[in-house]
C-alpha cells in the first residue's frame, strides 16, 4: 500500500473538487465530457461488448493506461472524461498540492488524442483549445 501511495495515478474529478470548486462546477455543468459515459451507455443497449470497448478510449479517463478506467463497476470515478484527461494523472498532486506535480499547460495535441483528424472531418467539428473544459 505504502508503495502505491508514492506512485502517480488517476483519481477522478471529484477528488479535485474541494480545492478547485470553480473549475469543477464549470466543467460539471457545461462540458459534455463530464457526462460522456452516458453517450456510450445510450448506444450500448444495442452493441455487443467488443463493440463498446473501443468507445472507452475517448469517452472515459485513462482507459488502457496504468491505473486508468477499467469498467464502470471497478472504476466508477473514471467513467467520464474528467480533469485528468487533459491535466494528466493527479494522485500525487492531490496528496501534496504541489503545482509542479500536475500538467498545467494543455496543448491541442492532447485534444487530438480524442478529437482525431478523422472525427474532425467526419463531424466538421474542430476543438478550440479553451472550449469544452471550464
Ligand atoms: C488538496 C487541494 C488540492 C486538490 C485536491 C487538487 N489541487 Fe490542484 N492545486 C492545488 C494548489 C494549492 C495549487 C496551486 C495553486 C496556485 O498556485 O495558485 C493547484 C494547482 C493546480 C493546477 C495548476 C498548476 C500550475 O502549474 O499552476 C492544476 C492544473 C491543478 N491544480 C489541477 C488539479 C486536478 C486535475 C486535481 C484533481 C486530480 C487537483 N488539482 C486537485 C490544490 C489542490
Ligand atoms: C479523453 C478524450 C478527450 C480529450 C483528451 C478531449 N476531449 Fe473534448 N470531448 C470528448 C468527448 C468524448 C466529447 C463528447 C462527450 C459527449 O457528448 O458524450 C467531447 C466534447 C467536446 C466539446 C463539445 C462541447 C462541450 O462543451 O462539451 C468540446 C468543445 C471539446 N470536447 C473540446 C476539447 C478540447 C479543446 C480539448 C483539449 C484541450 C479536448 N476536448 C480534449 C473527448 C475528449
Ligand atoms: C477517437 C475518439 C472517439 C471514439 C473511439 C468514440 N467517440 Fe464518441 N465522441 C468523441 C468525440 C470527440 C465526441 C464529441 C465531438 C465530436 O462529435 O467530434 C463524441 C461524441 C459522441 C456522442 C454524442 C453525439 C452527439 O452529438 O450528441 C455519442 C452518442 C458518442 N460519441 C458515442 C460513441 C460510441 C457509442 C462509441 C463507440 C462505438 C464512441 N462514441 C467512440 C470521440 C470518440
Ligand atoms: C478539455 C481539457 C480540460 C479539462 C477536461 C480540464 N481542464 Fe483545467 N485547464 C485546461 C486548460 C486548456 C487550461 C489553461 C492552461 C493554461 O494556462 O495554459 C486549464 C487550467 C486549469 C487550472 C489552472 C487555473 C486556471 O483556471 O487557468 C486549474 C486549477 C484546472 N485547469 C483545473 C481543472 C479541474 C479541477 C478540472 C476538472 C474538474 C479540469 N481542469 C478539467 C483544460 C482542461
């Protein structure tokens, strides 16, 4: 356990709320990302599990990465796209409050992990850096 505490990892957006209430509220109330798992659930009714898994890469936090989203049952705190999708894993920052242990500068490259060129063309929708966050 002690060893695990030293490792960085994903903790979910609710863990950020006590200290960043303003960003949390804006994000929770206005960013569709904060409810992105519902979009998958709506369609999941008609899809087999192997068709749903690929959705997780863009509709959850940290899927396929160490300590990231696994399933809605095992990691409910990571089931939507949260703060850490842009700011990176926050466990050590939450523990220490050290600003050096969290990514502040978010670049458009981060957005493109999910807002891929293909999607941008298909949906004619291009993200602008400061939209969709808080
Ligand atoms: C226990 C309080 C606390 C928690 C919980 C917390 N933070 Fe922070 N955070 C801080 C403090 C203190 C700062 C430094 C504020 C300042 O410099 O104005 C900070 C700064 C930041 C910064 C700016 C870093 C910089 O270099 O300026 C980001 C981004 C951030 N936090 C994101 C998060 C995220 C994401 C979470 C949840 C995973 C989180 N924080 C949880 C206290 C906290
Ligand atoms: C981990 C994947 C992921 C990353 C990284 C990501 N997004 Fe998104 N974004 C989504 C998903 C998924 C939705 C749609 C959620 C839904 O409707 O279910 C979305 C929705 C949006 C929207 C729609 C409008 C709204 O207010 O929610 C905007 C704007 C947006 N993202 C901008 C950005 C920007 C800018 C960045 C980078 C700073 C970014 N996104 C990074 C996955 C991501
Ligand atoms: C490569 C990343 C990516 C993958 C994979 C992905 N999505 Fe999305 N999804 C997004 C982004 C980004 C948005 C919001 C902006 C947009 O339409 O480009 C979105 C939006 C949505 C929306 C909201 C559409 C609307 O306008 O209301 C639904 C529903 C959705 N996705 C379901 C799914 C399902 C189901 C899967 C898996 C079969 C899936 N997505 C896979 C990135 C992705
Ligand atoms: C879609 C990407 C995205 C998401 C999701 C996101 N942020 Fe940010 N955040 C940004 C960007 C972009 C900046 C501005 C960075 C800069 O100053 O260059 C930022 C800046 C910050 C800062 C520094 C102070 C400020 O407001 O400029 C804090 C603190 C912060 N975010 C906390 C959070 C918390 C807490 C969450 C979740 C509730 C969150 N962020 C979710 C993109 C995001």
